[in-house]
C-alpha cells in the first residue's frame, strides 16, 4: 500500500532555492547597472538645471551668478531673494542628490565682487556603486564628462 505524501521533499525545496539564487545572481548586477545609469542621467539633468538657474539668477538679480549653490534653492522664505532664489529644488541646493555630490565654486568676479564665472562638478558619492562617470559644467553651459576622475573644462563634452 502506497502512502500519499504531503508537501515537498527536501531535495525539491533545495532545487527551487538554487533556481531562485541563479536568477537573482543574473538580475542583481543588471539592476545595479540600471540604477547607476539612472543616477548619471539625473546628474546630467541636475547640472543642466543648475546652469539654467544660474542664467536666470544673473538676469533676475543683476549681480552676476550666485555665490553659493544654496542661494539658488528654496530656503523657505516668503519671497524669492538673492539668497533664496527658488530656482532649484531644496534637495539639489544642499549639494547632494541621486547618488551624486554637486560641488559649486565661483571662479572669477568683476571689480565689484560679483561672480562672472563659476564651475559645477557632479561626482558620484561612491564610484562604481552610485555612478560611473564624473560631470562638469560652467557658465558656458557645456556639460563635460570624465570616466575616471573629477571632470574639468578640458574634458570632452557630452
């Protein structure tokens, strides 16, 4: 007389677990690569947003470009001012967003101390994990890229 068995045997469960692990081993690297590509696309878009905001800032306030990245953001004031321009979002104004750190600096000023040129770098927080490439732009609004190190104005345009 045969006994009817209920459930799965240990071997059957191990086979199913092995199949799931194989699928996960194939899918996880692709997921990480997709995430880095998305972060890089966001970094380029954020640099474009910053350069556009700098142009608007210069026109709106007539004092050249902003002296700090945070001045382009929204600090929560009731109206926009030269230190609360509300041209970029609060998160980007902090200098870190979507796996990238944004480093802003004034590179030259006129005789009155008004910034006439600037640079903005987007560097992955952890290269190879949050992004692969480094990005740079300045008042020319040309976005440049470097695959291995911090990008600068001598690197090729995107």
